[in-house]
C-alpha cells in the first residue's frame, strides 16, 4: 500500500460547498467547438446562447465617448444614478410597473443576481424551487449553499410553460425561494399570464417564500405572445427579486451587464454584497447601457425579425428530421426538440453531432433531470448556417442509427 505523501495530507482543504458547484456546459461545448475549428474543422455553433449580431454602433460609441470624457474611476456600488433611473423608466414604459430607482442595482451580468438571491435564501435545511429543464446555474448555486434543490418540471405537453398547480404543490414550510423564468432557457417556452395569475393567488398562502423572476428574455417573444412580468403583481412586490439585463436584447453578452430590482427591505444587504464582492460595474459599460435604454431601438426590432425568420425555419426543419419533433418556441432564441424517437440519448447525440458532424448543440440533461430526450438548438446563428446544420443533422442520423 502506498503511503499518502505528508504534503498532500496537510494540504489546504476547500470548504465542502465547492465540491457541489456545477457548471454551464454550453461554455465547455463552446471551447471544444473552438478547438475543433482551430484545427481546421468546419463547425456550426448552435450551442451558445449568444446573439450573433454586433452590439449596435450607438451603444459602442457611448462607451467610447465615456472613456474619452474621463469615466475611468469607481462608480457607486449599485450603479450610476442616471442608469438606475433609466432602468426604472424603461420598466414603467414597457410593463406599466411603478419601480423606484432606489431599488435598482446594476450588476456585472445576470448570474450575479442569481448568486445573490440564492446565497441570501439558501442554507442547509432550506428548499429552493427552480425550473427543470432550466438554466443550469440555478441548481449549481443552490447545491453550493447546502439548500435542497427542488426541480419544478417544465413539460413539453404544457408548451414548456410552468404549471402553477404543479409548482404550488411542491412548496413546503422549508421552501425559502422560488425561481421562475419566462421566456425560458432552454426551451423557448412562454408562460401565459393566466398561469401567473393562478400562481400568484396560490402564493398568498406561502408568505415565507421569496420569488426570483428571471426575465432576461422579456423582449424576445413571437406570434403575439405576451410577456407577463411579475412586477405587475402588487401582492408579491415586497418579496420579489427581478433579474434582467442587456446581454440578449442588445447583443451585449461580453459587456457583462445586468440589473436587478429588489424589495426595499433587502436592498441594503445586496448593496453590501456589491461592496464586498465586485465594488462596482465598470464605468464606460454603464454609459453604454444608458444609451441602450434611451437611444434608438431599431436594432432590437431588426434582430428580433431575424430571429423570428430563423425560428420558423428551424422548427419546420427539425420536424422534417426523422425521429425529431419540435414544438414552436414562443420566446428567446432556442428550440428544444424531442429526440426520443431517434433511439439516441441526448448527451451522446450532442457529442456525436459535434465530433462527427461539426454541429455544436447542448444535450437536454445539461439543463436538468427532466431534460433527457431533448437537445437545445440555439438559432442565434445565420439562416445559412442553420440550414447547413439541419442538413448535416439529417445526414448524420441517416448514417448513424442508434
């Protein structure tokens, strides 16, 4: 038997929570796709949730102008006042919601709001409900805190909307936080207002439950689908955390900008977290975000028209592939086809499509236990590339039956 070296036995030990942290496999797929492309392979990336459009020129120029005008120093930890006011005005304009800018915090990306909310309510003995399939960081951070992750099934049979009845049935006295996401990643599902109405009514019996509404795709809906913001429900406002930002709507993923709206009673706790953790969001990016909200919106409309064209094409093409079936997404820029009739499991199929067919996609289980039997296709790529990808998938399955 080999003795354990003394230097290993005495090595610094990480706290237990770090053994529970997961990750977002879309970034691993992105890295592998990049490596294959660097080796000379023709890779079509339908994996990453990132608009393929450049940030609009007026937004870029606002950041450049801010730098030239001397925006080089620290800003308030919660964001520059004019940007917080613009966020409140935008929410009032689009949702008719009365938002106090003093409750808005500008953060370096949407994940920061998830991190803050889950850390505030997650601890051993607590339950946190989250959508499944859903954004993988929800579960990862819940497990990090030691709380029990409770998946809320998001079912194809329900158009990938959550069920208020099913969600409410999962709440127990131990439930501390409920995470909601509509329009949704990875499914593209949009939950109708009537379902939100039923959920909010039922939540009146559970005043101990905080709610985090991930509304990052709120401007990305199709076919007249309405985005129902939880800001419109007064009975929840004193326990509602809103997550939103600029990454998807304005093609600003790399700028790392988000915002959140907090109940007044929790605001100072998050402000202190900002001071301790990230100090402030970089100054020129905040002036770019201000221009995004207050400047021309033509680019948003043009981008959404292109996404809509791709969406309609990709749904038809996926339904023409033997063994695939795909409900029409009503939001975001993802399709979530059912691949069960191919005989393939989702993650092996996604891996084979990348390695053998040059198509980057994400296996459904990367989004939760209810994701098996599905893959996520991002149509944030050109229509030409999407058409090529659909042909490759069809050819691959014809040559590689499970």
